[in-house]
C-alpha cells in the first residue's frame, strides 16, 4: 500500500472513530454513556459517604475506578476511596487506593495530594521496613518468629499491606510450634481479609509455601463476594487441585459441588422471598397470604425464605433457593433495597424473578426480571388516558407535596400530558406537614396579586365613586373587593398526588378559593352561579391509589364528590373475577384482601399457570413462557405480560359518589359516573 493510501486510510479511520457514539452501559435500569455512568456512581458514593457509610462509599468509589478506568472521574474516585477508607480507620485500604492512583494516573491533579497521604499513612517508614528485611536475614532462627511478628505489626501500622502480608507469611513459615503456627495462620488470614483486592492481585506466591493456600482461598472468597460465579467455580476447582490435603479443600469441594449443580432445576418448585420478620413483616404476611391462596390445590411446591426486608437477606435467599433448592423461579421482594438486591442476584444466576417492587423501569436491568405491582407510571398513564382520551381534556394543573412521591408523580403526569399534546397550566407545591393550602391555591388561580387584575381595578373605581370617607369602612370595602375577585382557572382538572388525609383538607380549601370541584353536581353549580353572579368553571380532581380509603368521602365532604382516582385493586369492584377472588379469599382467611394480597395472588397465578400448563423444563423456557402470557384470567381481570416484562391488568377507575367510593364507568355519557 502506498504512503498516500495509508494516510487516506488513517484519516478515514480517525473520522470513523470521531463519529462513534460513546459506549453505552446499563446502570440501575438506565442506559448511559460511560462518563454519565461514572458521574452517577460517583454521586451515589458521595451520598453514602455523607450519610456516614464510609466502607460502603469506599467500595463504591473503587468499583467505579475498576469499571470505568478511562473515565475522567476514575482518579477522583480513587482519591475519594482513600479518604473514605481513612475515615473508616482502615489505613491499608486507604493507602492501596492512593497508591493505585499514583501508579495509574501520574498526571492527575490528585497525584501530589495522594503522595502526601501515602506519606502520612506510613509511606515515610517504608525505608525502615526495607532495612528490617536485610537485618532479619542475619538473625538466628530462634529469633526470626518474634521478629517477623514485630515487623508485620510495624508494616500494618504504616498501612503497607503488601509488607504486612509478607511478614505475616514469613511468621507462618518460621513458626516453631503448633500453637504459634495456629496464631500465625489466624493473623495471616486477618491481614488478607483487610487487604485491598488490588493489593491481593499483586501478591506472587509459590504453591508450596505455607501461606499459599490462604492467599488462594482469599482470592476465591473475593469472587464469591463479587458474585462472579464463573470465576468462583474456576477458582474453587483450582484450589481443590492445588491444595488437595489442606483443611480448606473440603469447604472448596462442597461449595464447588453446589455451584456445579446450579443448572439443576426442580420443574415444579418455586421460591418466595419476603420480609417474614422484622419491621416490614406485615407486608410479607399480606403477600404470602395472596400467594398461598393462588397456589392452593396446585402441584407447585413453594419454598419460603425470610429476607427481613434487607438487601443482604434477599441476596442470600436467592442464592440458597438456586443452589440448595434448585427452584424454577423466585417470587417476592417488596422493599426497594430487598427487591433491587434480589434482581441483581437473579440476573447473575440466570434465575427468573418476579418482583413486587414499585420502582419505575425496574425490569430494564435484566431479561430475567419481571414486575407485578402498581407503579406510579401506570397510575399516570391511566389518569391521563381517562382525562384526555375519554373526557377530551387538554389543560391541567398539579398541586403536590414537597416529597419524593409528590415530585415523581408530578413529573410522570406532566410528561404523559405533554406526550399527548396537552398542557400543564400551573404547578404548585406545599410542605409535607402543612395543614393550610391557601397560598399555593391562590397562586394556582392568580389570587395572590389581585390588585393588578383588571377586575379589581374596575371594582376599585366603583368604590372610589361612592366617596366613602370613613377609614374603617373603606378598609373593609377593599378587603371585600379582594375576596370577590374571581379566580382565574385555566385548567380543567387538578391532579393532587397525596395521601387521602391531606386530600381531605385540600378539597375544602379549594372551595374556599372558589375552585368548584364537585363538577357533576349540576344543581350545586347552578346555585353557586346564582349566588355569586359569576360563571363557574368547575374543576375535576384527579388522584392516585393513595386516595383509596373508605374514610375519604366523610372527611372531605361534598368537595370530593365527582373526583376520579386510580388504583390497582378495589375489593368493592363488580368485575366478576374480582368478586370471585374477594369471596374466596374472605372465606379462606376470614378477612377482605387488600392490594398486596391481590398482587401476590396475581403473580403466583401466572407462575402456577406457566408451570402447570406450559411445563417448562429449564429456566430459560420458563422465562419465555411467562413472556407469552396474554389475556390470562386473574383476580383483577385479564392478565398480560408486556414486552418490558411487566405483569399488568386493567386498573380500577374510582370516583366518589355522594359520600361513597365506587367504580367509575367511563362509557356513560358523563364520562365518569
């Protein structure tokens, strides 16, 4: 190839590379560029550190640096890891992080600070440790064991993990008797546990030396902690072959047998992970009741595991269900941390998992994860479909609490409205614990600065024309004018994503500002128009499932009548499937089912139908069969599984009708009743 041709080819390749989009990665169910992912994980680590979880933060920082070593955040993460390990009083881990930074990123702006921290942690004593090694060789054999122990302690104090290991390994090699050999083994394992993974990787050890089995075992443990099952299997096999007579080889072979059997499947056995004890056990009990009700009379075998609602408990439960019980699939996980940990474990193990998490886009993190629970996104979809698709509305407002739920529901509702071509004309918020809503409501209807309104100015001119001279009478007249200025209502419906107790206070507060919400009561609207002399523009109140409480109508009075809200389950529904489920559950349990019982029944029903009707013999076949579920009968109507692996059914559209919550009927002429 000519020089010119080579130059042209090089230029072409550079152009191609310049146009390539950044590599995408999946983090918590979201697709991001490497730099976005690094920044996201850096913020997560900083949040942990700010909360005082220094070990958790340090591990996240190091994970970031390992996953994205070419990211602009990698050196920052390693420096932050060192700082977090220092706060956790683990100097060896801190020094290892700083040393990796100086080795890998010599041009980093953190390099000088990292070198300083290494010195402060004991780097200035490295030369003395090196001299000790030379002096050690000249010692008589009888003095070597106590000397090795002493130098090991000095190395640990200096934060020098590699030197600490070296001296602990030497102490084991020269231990003069069984008692001190046992002590040396314990100290060596302690140091290996404290070593940073990056230091452990640097250790070179001959298989014949006494320390070798402990180094190899610690490396094996790291694979298990990182849930790298392929590497763990390979490492265990190598350990059993290299150290066949070592006491740890028995444990290695037992664990290896479990891992080798991970492909075994009991076709009619499923696992259920729930918080059956601890602070969240009430949720676990409700879900368990629904699951057991769905599986009565079935040949499906169930193994329950308690997670206490904790991430570690969920991970351990999923692993035991696969390795010990060989289940076809796992159902459960309702607390966020618990469900997330179970999803990660299921993905690593290739185990179908049906979660009760409410997290948006929860299933995006793995092809093995399914979701059976009402989500905020589904609520927003149903409300907007009703308001815009059925009622033909296009203009909305949102009044929400300043909490995560309120802000998430605001954003989801707003997004759905704009996607369909509608407008959100106003958004106001209030503090979570407030009991007065005058200010945000006034702002929504432009009653905060009425003196600038044309209506106010007209009435003010009329007042001046009357020539009232008495100051008190004039002040009273001005206040009446302000109160009489009609609200400017540019929206047809108001979305209030809050708990029913707060909604019961908001509804009458709206009426106080002349926002009429019982829009379907024609007689009341006519009366108000005759009384005020104003044309009334009634507003429909919209809400989510947190409204669905029997005491809401009594607390809010007539002001909540005609409102519409959505829930995933309604025990008073007239749907034939729901009537049958409620009656049978009540007969079995002696009480009415709630939302968790209903969703537990639905998820278990899908699993039962797939196992009994499709009879899959592998977990992959089970996963594919669940994806094929369409129109299956369930406790809340026909069940389908979306391409995003969400188990869904038609939601319940509810309304308040003269003091009673009942199902709305969008097919009627009034669109709700």
